């Protein structure tokens, strides 16, 4: 054995000090391991071994002493001392008989010493000791942890839920359910970085666990967003036996004078952003042209005025929450729906499997979900030309049809009396930046931009929607660390919607989030006369707010880059005349802008529904193109871990094309209509 054994003679030297702290029980296990690793790296393996031996001798009562013994054994094995290794591992197991790694390494040491039978006996002893950990018991433990995490999450006890769900993740990291919720909880608490792998859970496993909505808040990556939705659909729905619901061809209606039967399926036809958005549209549908069915799959909504309005607006209301997916599909088929609209997508309480049975000849993705469903059965998507310009259709499997603006609004919503700033907890004379988006949409890069804006505008404040104490505490700590007084971050409590709408106008400028921007919150702000500053990206959620801003007639507030966004936010705070001019434009255009043209939107939807019907009658219904999405997913899992905060379309596509070329060089890829054309 050729190791350096020089010991520093100076009592004040760091090495001597470490040994003294080990003897006096003042050296933690983490410090012990760091020190031993440093000594080993410096070629002083013998001193590292002596340090472990010393720490174990003087720290016998430490609950982690078995870990020190295990690492002591590793160091001895590194030095070639097999006998010493066996003694150290046996000591480790006397301290903790259930410590699996020691059983494994002890068997390996016996094997290396030529004692094969003894190695096998050692390993089998561990197998016997853990025989009660059956797949069934493991599954029940996992289920118990997941249920506990779910209940705690629903109760708003997010930190407790996070800790419980992490135990479930480490128990079965290949199962995505717990990690999916865990990642969402961390986003809602503004805990950055969101993905924190461990020795038991890889970054890839966490990427695999992201739901499409969680991913939308994490990365501006439309091709991976598409591929993730595709994989998510396969896991969520799989391949059900669709023969149980006979598929009906399109009925001949074009030019017959018969009404088109349109069905809306949603869990959110109630007091919810989607319910607010669709209320007036459903009321404005031309009942001479379309017959509207609503299929509600959400929780009971007692005394819900929004749901009462929707029930009154539609021709037929059906509550399908308590029936199975197959029963719901049969009901829709029996109702002879021509065009079935999925208003949930992959959001909470979605019933995606209903659509897998093809209960209507035409299935449409509209309003509820910001992205492609990437399923074999969603044939159309209705959105607008800003969110999906023609060159971006490659990021969607549905045929894209366009309305003027993807955000319907309800012009009849109740608005309470406007409060004073003091009543809302705001300083009277401050410039108030605001963002009422959910906390999960605030990324570290986004918040850093906001802090830069506050630092450049002394006396300004940032007004956010308070969601949970952990998020509020984390954001204020980040502000303080950046030199911004934490009291300049003000949190608005949740209040009834009419009162919330009334207080919005107290702010001076709405700052959008990125990559998942404002949707209904942006429309609400503009409706109350509050200018919205945004920077668009590439994905559906990253372009939605810019669509709203353009539809409101204030496209000047769409920024070219994050740097432009910060500069404009600062400029508008210092140039109140310019900001007042924007407010004046909003006021003047309020009732005539595209954003609030609900009669026009209702007519356009009907035109598109009839267009789909005509294509179905002619046998021209599009077939979703799912080619190469598994390949895009595998590439995306690598690239999303780099996750640049903002990059050009050209640079973004180049990264994927380079990876595709590498895959093709190994094994030729079939061509597709996205980034790997013929």
C-alpha cells in the first residue's frame, strides 16, 4: 500500500483541529465525510482511515455512527485491507442490523476474500430479514403515503404534503404519481430549483413525472410540451376497448336546415375561470344554428350563480360526474352529438378517456387547456393566430382553426364597489406593479426580473395574490437577499370574485409571468383598465397573454425579450403620461375591441363547428399526426434539463435538429412534418 502518512505537527493545523473536534464530539458526520474525502483526495488515505477510526471511538452514542463505520469500511477497502473492511462492516451491522448497503458490501468483501459460501449466506441473511417487504406491502406503503400527501395538499398543508410525497417518490421513483404532485406543490410554494434529484431519484425520473401543466410553468419548450402530452395521454388513458361504444358516422346536416348538436364537456362550468369565460358565449349561441348540450363532470356546485346561468343558456344539461367514462360516452353517443368540445384537456377533474371512445364524429380541444392534447382522437383545436401562427402548427397534433382571440370574457360579471388603496393594504402614493397569476407560474428568473424592476424604481411595490404562507415567505426572503426591502412585496388575500375584480384597478401596471403567462387574469386586468406588460415565448401558455394584449388594442406592451420587458416596466413607472395614454386607450376601446366582442366570437365558433361538420360529412376529418413523438420525448428529456430561460425560435429548433441528426446517424428516423421533414 503506497499512501502518504505525513501528519501535520502544528497543533493549530486544520488536520489536527479536525481530529480534536472528532474526539470532543463536535464534528458532524457530514463534516467527517467531507474531511475524509479531502484527505483521500490529497493522497492522505491513511489519515482519512485514522479520522474515521477516531470519530467512531469517541462518538459511539451518535445515531449515525453506523454510517461512519460503513464509510470507514469503504476507506479500508480502498486501501486494500479486506480483513479490516470485514471487521468494520460487521461492526456497522451490530450498530444497525437493517442497514442494507453494509450487508451488500460485506458479502462483496467475503467474495473478494474467496469466501463464496460466506458471501451468499450474508446476502441471504439480508433477504430473510427483509422478507416482509413484499410487493403488496410495498404497494400499500406507497398508497398510504400518496393518500396522505393528497389530503394534506388539498388541505393547503403544502410543506407537510411535500415531505410525505418525497418519501413516496424515494420508495418507488419509477411511479410518477407522487412526483407529479410533489413538483406542483414546489411550484406553488416558489421553492427553487423546482427539481431537486437525490441519490435515490434521478433528474430524468422527475422530468418523466411532470404533468403537461407543470411542464408549461417550467419550460418554454413547445415540442417537448407536445411529446409530454402524448406520453401523458398514453399513461392516463392507454388503449381502452373502444368497441363498447359503437362509432357513428357524421350525420348529413349541411344545407338541411337541421341544427348542429354541439356538446361541451367540462368540470369547470361553475364559478371558475372557465365558467366565467364561457357563460356569455353559451348565452349568445344562435339556437337556430346550434343545439347546445353541456356535460358537467365536476364537483357539486350548490348555490353557484355561474352554473345556474350556464344551465339556463344551454338546451340540455347533463351531470356525468357520477357515471363511468364508458357510460358517459354512451350517453353522448345516444344524444347524437355532432361536435364534441373538450373544455378540460389535462386539467383537474378532466375525463379524457371519454373522448377515447369517439362518442361523436368530431372532437375539439378548446378553451380549457393551453396546448395540444396529442391524442389519437382530438382532431381539431380552436385558438387564435397570435397563439399559434402558421409556422408553429408543427407543435400541435390537431388541425388548428382560428378565432379572433382565444380568451372569451363575460361582459356581465358582477363587479363590487372599488375600494381605496388603504382598504386593499396598498400605500397611497406608491407605483404599484401587480400580478394576480397563480404562484406556480412565478419562476426564479421571472422573480429576479421583478426584483430588478423594483430596484430601479424606488418607492414602488409589487402586489401579488397571496396563495400560501410558504410562498410568501420564500419570495420575501429572495427580495431581501437581493437588497429589496421585503415589505415592498405585498400579498393580496383571496376574496370573492366581484371584490377582486374591483380592486384590480388600484394597481398601475400588471407584470406578466413567463413561461406560463396570464390567461383569464390578464383579461380581467385589461377589463378593469389595468395595462398588462408581457413577453411572449414559443409555447401556447407563453403566448396567450400577448394574444389578449393585442386583442385589447395595446400591442405596444408586448415586449421583444426579457430585457425589453424590464426596461419597459421601469420606463412606464417613470413616464406616467405614457402609461396614462395606454389606460386611455383601454378605456376608449373597452366595448369595441376584439377581446370583448362576444357576439362575433359566438358566430365564429358556429362557423367553425359547421366547417368541421362539412369536413366530417365529406370524409375529410383530419387524423392527428403522432409520428416520432416518442423520439421527441426522449430528446426533450435531455434538452429540458438545460432549460434556457429564453431563447430565439431559430436557436431552439437548432438544438432539436442537432439531436435528431445524432439519432438518425445511429438508426435512421422516419420523417415527419415537424423538425425532421423529408
